[in-house]
C-alpha cells in the first residue's frame, strides 16, 4: 500500500508527465523550432528525476 507521502509524489509525477504532453501542443504551439519542446522536455525530465529521488529516499528505512 502507498502511504500519504508516496501518493503525494505520485500525483506530482503524474502532473509533470501530463504537462510534458500538454504544454507543447498548447502554449508552445507557435514555437516552430525543435529546441522549444526539447528544452521543455529536458527541464521536465530533470524535475522527474528529482521527484523520483525524493519519492524513493526513505524506502530502505521503513522496514
């Protein structure tokens, strides 16, 4: 079962992934250069990596 902390980080990660699909087709629609979406996806990827680190930080300690 997921505890409250894991649920919170899971929702945050899901929102970030959703933004990775939503933003390029809405706010960045007029940006015709490939690096517009690439920069967004690179930043979101770094945020996802950070969120996964925060999510899994205490997993070994709860036993």
